C-alpha cells in the first residue's frame, strides 16, 4: 500500500513539472491562440524601394555591412568598398518593401527578450530620401512551430510575426552582397578561348559566320555541343568563396604553376583566368582573374570540363544538311559519275550519268546514310596519300537550303579502315566501316 502511494506521489511531481515547463514555454513565446490576426493584409513598411538610398545589415555577432545606392547602382561602402551584386540587393529590397504582418503577438510588449529581440538576432537599418528618413527592422527568433519569425520595427512596441522565408531573404553576409561574378563580361560575347592544361593546348575561335572553329591548325569545325558545354560553365560563373582580397601571395594557392590557364577574348578586350591547387575541402580550386582583385574558389567541375583533349572539341558530324533541304546530289564512285536533281514534284531524277527517275524513299535513305557518317577517331597522320585521300574513290557533293549551301565529302578505303575529309574541314578523320557499308548499300539501291 505504501509503495502504491509513493508511485502516485512521483507521478504527481512529474506531471507538475511538465505543466510548469509547458506554462513557461507558452509564456515565453506567447500562446498561438492569443495572437491577433491583422484586420487586413498589413505591410511592415509602406515604402517604394526606389526611395531607399542606403541599407545596413547588422547581425547579432559579426561585422555589419552597409550598401549605398548612387549613380543608378548599388555598391558596398562598409566594411570595405566593393562592387555589389545588383540582383541580390534588388531581391532584398523587394522582400523588405512587400513584407506583411502575419500575426500580432504582443501589441505593447514590455519584455522582447523572450522573442529574441533584445538584442535582435539581426537588424536591417534603412535610409531613404522620403518619410520616414530612417527606419530599422529587428528580426528575432523563429516561432515555436518554425512557420514564422518574430519581428519588430524599432520604436514601435508591437511584436509581430512575419513569413519564415524572410530570414534567408533578408539576412545577408558580406559575401552574399558582393559582386561574385568570376568574369566581368557575358559568355555569349566571347570570340576566342585559348586553353592550356597539363601540357595540352587548344584554341576555340568564332569564325565570321558565327560558328566556333577548333584551331589546330588548320581551323576545323568545333563540336557545337562540346563548345556549348564550356560556354555554359562560363555563363554566370560565380565565386564560391573568397580566399584573399588581393593576389600578393599567388604561390600560396598554386597559381604560379596553374592547373589551368584560360585566355578569354571578347569585343572589348580580354581576361585571363588561372586555376591553382585544390582547397582543403578538395572540391574547389583556387582561382584568379586578371580583371579582378581577389583570390577566390571555383567548383572542381569547372576544371574537369576544360581539361580535355583537343580532339574532344572537334565536330564529329561530317555533313550538316537536313535531308528535306537537299536539292542536288553529285556522286563520284568507282562505278562512275552521276548527278541527281530534285524536281518540282519532289521526285528525284538522274540528270547526268544516266536519265531515270529515282524513288524519293530510296534517295532519302541514301541522304540519311550519308548524314549518318560521323568521325570516330582522328588519325595522327594528315598525309592524304597514306590515307588514300590524294585520289579518293568516293566523292559526294550536296547542295541544300535556301542559300544553295554546298558541302563536299571525300572518302577512301585503306584495308579495313575508312577515311573521310570534308571540304570545309580539311583535317581527315576515320569513320565507321559499318556506317560506310550501309551507305554503299543505299548507293546501290538508287542504281549506282
């Protein structure tokens, strides 16, 4: 009986402790049920962002950052003068001037420490060219459910909650606010890229027609998708972190003997990007840009994409036509020479080397098989005689498109190897023997 009494007493003590803790928790954070819903959607500030002239981001601990608007753009003024990320500042101002009150927790709060507002976790001090000339937004702790954030406008006794996403959208560091572009011009303005890494060098240059060439020499067509991969790496390239604000100790970061040297040229000049050694985490490389002051880091994938063999950037396609655009095909083979012309009724007719109508389906198959011929490798020897291209037994000339563009492909067989050379890409390549056999079969089907 006594044991039963003791167990009951212990249970009552535990229950009392839990009740006390629950009461304290609700008193500290305010009961959710007692929060006052605003009568209508209420903005924290009735101000247009165009009137904001300066803004200071002040964390509870750490350095404050002040940004000023002058000459139509934002710049960082403190703790050091730096270019600012215009997009980030625009997002901050939009969030600040459109933020609304979710709930009123305490209309006349006497103790704001329980909400993380004394001192605030974060404060944003704003200067304007209108009324009010200055105001400060104080941000406190998360609400118990983490669905909101306690906030207060300095000078106003009211404590409110605002949307939780404002925490990440308004609380910014110096790195968040600075201009983090690793290049100072757009990748689409590039005209030339010279790449050197691990003893390998290659140059990509945009020709007068706006098409990228791989300069070996001679210039050969570059693979569009491979070049697009590099441009995508450069497009919006951003610093991942700042290692040093100046380049005085480049050797420390492996930049005296870089892993990658990238010379970039655009219409208004050039920039040199160097990648040094890996940082301690091993997933980033230290880097510098000749047009920028700091030593920064870039993701390791940037190096991987540029650190390729030059042949990876050669176009593997030989012909570039679309079958439905072809109007004229001229063929030379060991069996002779013929010309095929597409008629107004879309039928094909042999106009040289014979005179007959060729079924459209068979001609379309031949054009598809020619289009399927792609480079598989690029032989080290460029001597036409050793590859059978000094007197190629096969030659195909195709005229296509509204501008009557013409491309000529020469093909030879040396043993089990098939070599080809395009008129617009004089460096030879090897093509698949099976693809060549399919082309020969289609050639026979048109009676040639």
